[in-house]
C-alpha cells in the first residue's frame, strides 16, 4: 500500500449520478485485484474531512490504468465528479483481502448500486482467467443502469426494482428463478447494500454454494489503525476491521443482523 | 536550532507526535508515516484485558471533523507486549503507551505490566475517553480522582507519566494542577469533545451510544485555548493535541505554550501529516529566528 498522486485520465458519467474515474497507476504501486480498495483524499478541505474509500472497478495490466465507479451523493463525490483529466488525486492503496476463486467453475457475480464497480472488475478478471461469469446487477430504475465495458464472455443480467429495464425485481428474486443448470458448480461473489448481501448469503448458503461478499463500512483511516470500520463475525474473531480483515469475507463468517 | 525536548531523560527528537487512537500500534502506518520525523508514538489505549469495543457504526463525519465511538477496542496488555511491541521497538520514535481502564486497578495493572518492558518509554494516562461507561471521562473530570490515579501510578513507575486531560470540564486547569501536584511529568490536552449527530431519517443519534468524541479541525481553537490556559496554570510541560491538520495549527499550539504536539485524526486524511508538520515547524522557526521550543513560549509571557 502506498500514498501516491494518481493522474486522472478520464472521468465519465455512466448513468444518472454514476461516474467512472480512470487513473494512471504508477509502476511502483502493486497490481490490484478485484475487491481491493483505494481511498482518495479528494481535496485538502476540512469539510469533507476524511478520505473516501472505493473498491476498484478495473485494472489494465498492460496500460496500468485503474478505475473506480462511484455514485455522486455527498460533498466528497461531488468534488470527484468535478475533476478533469490531467488533475491528480491523492490515492492510498491498494488495500484489503480480495475475491479469490475456490471451489466451483461457474461464477455468479451479484452487484447492487455502488457495488457495481468491484463486480465488473471481478467479472472481467474471471473472464480473463477462462471463466464464463454471470454478472447480475440490480438498480432502482433504468436511468441508474450504467453503460459498462465487459468482456465478451461475461453474461450480463440487469434487474430493476421498477421493472423499467431487464428483470423486474431484486437481484435475489432473479437468483431464485435461475434453473438448476445455471447454478451447477457455482460460486457467488457479491457487493452492494447490506440488505442485498444478507439476502444473497441466505440464498447461497442453504444451497451449499460458496459465497464471498465485499462489505462497505464508514472508514476513517482505511489502513487498520482507527478500528472504526468493524463488523461482527461468527468465527471467534469478534469484531474485525473491514479495511484490513476484509473487505471481502466468506459470507458465513459475517454475523448477519 | 534545536527543537528537541526532554521528559525524565527521554528525548523527543521532534516536537511532533502521533496521537493515541489515530496511529494504531504504529505498524498499520508502516511505509506511510516517516517515523524519523515523529518524536513520539502514543499507542492505542491499552487495557488489562482485550476489549472488542463498541457496536457499529463507530464513526460519523461532521463539519470539519468526525465523531468516533470506538470504545477502547484493543488487544489487551499481554498481546500488546508479545504482538505489538516488536515493531514499536524498531521505530526511532519514543513509545508512549496510552493506558485506559474502568477502575484504578486496571490502570495500575497495565502500568505494572509494562514498566519493565524494553522499548516502552513512558505512559500517557487516558482519563478522558468519552466513549466508555466507566472510568475514562468520569475519572478525568474530577480533580480529586485525577490526583488519586496520578499518585498511584507515580508510585509504580519512574518513566515519564503524562496525564491526558478531558476538555469536557468547566476548568481544565484544575485537573492539570491535580496531575502536577501528584507527580505527573506532563499533561496532554486535549482529548476529544463530546458530540452528537442525529440522523433525520431515523430521528435518532447515529452512534449507538448516542455521543462520541469530536476531533478534527473543528476543535483547533478549543484545544489552543486549553493549552494556553493549562500552560499558565502548571509548570510541567504541556503537550498540545487537537485539530492540527497544517503546520500553522501546530505552531499555534506551541505559541500557546505547548512543548510538543500530537497530530490526531488529521493523519487519517493525510498519512504524511506528521512529517509535513515537522518540516513546516522547522522551516517557520528558522525563518523567525527561533532557536528552541522555549523561544516559542517567550511571545505569550
């Protein structure tokens, strides 16, 4: 992990209030993996005061270009959206445990809202490793559905709460409709709001499908020092830090409340 | 120019320290913080037994700052010695162990367990944590209790003993005087201020315990005023903490009477903060023709 100035190469709107920021990734900074996080000190302001953490949405090893997909919803992300190519952004990372394939050859990747970025990264990464991932993304409505760049072997299914695009319903309702052939030898990776992750866990777990989730918590330091971003586990470790022991966890170790 | 200071034989090579709770056990910031420019690391508060801390959420951002309600989550003194001290011994900074507890006996046990440990340079006694029900702030807002804990710990160590004072009190001078009278070598001021954020959706406080400790630039003038007041009430050194995110803020603390400073939650935004402030203070002192830390104090007297 390093603190470095990343040059902004592009900052484009993917959907209503959803942006993707592309950054030049210095040689000296380690290659990031899907699920790993960077945090930005967006500007030297006192408000907002803290860095903003984001899971990476892509990394191109040949050009060393990385990106994050972010939702403009507060003062930090507003300032991010105003940044132009050529500017630099103070970046800290990459950080955290990432998604890793284990058992299963059939990836089902579930993302909701701001969880889109790491799932897109995971899908393209798995495709580059010879997997044929099924990427299931959920949004409230079609105006929020981002235009994504996906490998040709990624199968995309979009779900909207209001039925304005793709499947009418939640991502988990969509998973419920998958046929037996579509869940054979499957494993699930998911990122999104906690209620969605909880539902994905309770979909996968009874079916014996291995499931990893990437959690989001408010972070102050993002390096393990402040112990602010903790989550309760069931494996005897008590409260663990999302930034350090996570953000990716096997879903069964999280105490879902 | 010489910006070093001493406390019971310990030499602070830089007037900039890193505050308890914001630097973990130092290893978390390995490679990010330049410890050669950090005079002292004040560790995460250590209690006799491990503590898991408070339920989530533990943080909320506020105008020019943040509230925390970590609840003294720490590994406990035994694991601190075996797991955390090896790295702390390797860094050039002094290691001041921040000590917390629910009872006097908790504080005594931690100091006794650590007093002979190689690499532990001194103790900062946390009598001001706003996020625990017992001990902590209740202790730090009563001068008689501060006197009692100082006396008891003074009898248990010959190492530097620093009392970290609470600002959540009418007259912080009284607790400072109590600490000095019973043999404290220095006081740190200030710990966080009690604060609350209410969520308009739930209509309830965001933090599970209701309140948390406010830190960040918002508290800078409160901290500077406390340092100014305390440094005129006691003759032991005052360590200034609170709201430092630029070198100019640290210089304000020094001009107010602090002998050294600690940067706190500012490190979260900028891990390079301590070294930037070390360099900023040094350059400013050079430009102003100040030769040592006492020269900073000469202005206000």
